[in-house]
């Protein structure tokens, strides 16, 4: 796995930087065409994935897991 400072960006920062880079390289219309094309790339239905991930978990358990994750993230 590659390791550098770029992996420390948040998802929001990655989207912002990627959008700027694509706009710079492709122009606005090219950027929009790229986004429109890439929206259909994922073949997985998120709702089905979500059902499998959280199967047999209560909302309280999901919340506790999320809280623990964010507490230990730093």
C-alpha cells in the first residue's frame, strides 16, 4: 500500500481537490460529463449492502459501534 500525506485528506477534501483537478483538466462540461458517466459505475445496490452489513443489529448497537469508531479514530 502506498503511504504519503495525501491519504490523510478527509473525504470532503478529496472530493474538492478531485473536482478542481478534473475541472482544470477537462473544463466544466468535461467534468460534468465525467460525473454523469461515473455515477452509473457502481453496480451494487447500497440498500442491499446496508441490509447485509447491519443485519441482526439494533439501532443502539449501530450507534455504539459508530461512537466507538469515532472515539478511536484520532
